[in-house]
C-alpha cells in the first residue's frame, strides 16, 4: 500500500482534528462499506425525536422556556415551536435535502433543520455552536441567484480559508457528479449582515463553498439558500431588497 501524506489529502481544518488523535504516525483508513447516499446519517433522526420528546416532558413538568432554551442551546422561539407543536409535526424527519429543509420550514422548525444538518452531514459543530450564542432569524429556503454569493474557501490567494488546490478540485469534481444525478441537494447557508464596511448589506457564504463552485462549473446560476440574520434592522433591509425572490417562491 502506497504511503500518502495527510497534508496533501485533507483540508487544514480536518487535518488539525485528526492530529488531535494521532500525529506523526501511520493510520490505516478502511474503505467504505458500499456507497452511502448523499445525506445519509446514522441515528440522528432518533436523536431529534427523543430530544424533542424530552423537551416537551420537561416543559410539562414546569421547566420554563428560557431555561430549556439555555439547556438545549436553542432559541426560545424554537423551544416554543417544539412544545406547542401538534403531534403531526413531530413526524417531520431530518434528511440532508432541500425537501427536508422545506418541510421543516413549513412546520416552523427551520432553525432545527440547520442545526441537525450542521451536526451531522455538514460536519460543522463549531458553526452550530456559534449560531446558538444569540437568537437568529432564519429565512428560506429561497431560490436566489448564485452570483450574489462568493466563496470564502478555496485554493486562491486571499481566501479566508485557503486549502490545497488538488484536494479542492477533486472534491468539486465529485460534487459535480452528485449534483448531476441528485436534484434534491441541501440548500446553501448564508449570512446577511450590515456593517460599517458594507452599509448596503452583504452576504457571507458559511456552508456550501464546494457546492457553489460545482454549480458554477456546471453552469447552474441559481439554487436554494437559507439566510440567517441576527439584527432586526438587517432583517428589514434584507426583506426590502430581496423580497422579490420570496414572492416568486410563493407566487
């Protein structure tokens, strides 16, 4: 078996995680047992159902909404939707797909889908933890022009997260094949914010950098995104500027 340097194979953030367990040694990584479907997860649906049932039980015993929100790292609005939802809503199950995200959104549980995705298929617990620090507004999924968004991850100079070109191109090429076969890809996740540098507002692509590049190479010009916003004035500005896309979605 030919030796390969992990630095040439893994993106920097993944390599740092691996180095927490082993550094300077040789590790055998077994081949996957059969092809896994895009978005396939193990046990996460059961976890969500059990967690929500536990939240309802705690609420029934008298635990307050704010205490539950703090304990489970969810916003008060999400806790309200869980404890006050009808039993039919609990049948909505997480999947790594646009259809699942839309189902959760229709049930007032879009924030829950975002965290379910980030903690499983998205492999980004740090991002999930960061979102939970404050109440956020989640909008979508809505079909928007991909030209509005720009990658912050890639091999080019100046990228916030710069990774090895060969690995980036290989990952994007694999995604191109998946996208060509699978039309129910999960939405991208973007942040809309207003700052002194960008008083007119700007988008920050948080999840889906490789997919955005794959869409570009395939000539796909629009896809669905979930937009999260922190401040009320930012939400008002976003809806004022981009409400047309929501109108088209529901037209």
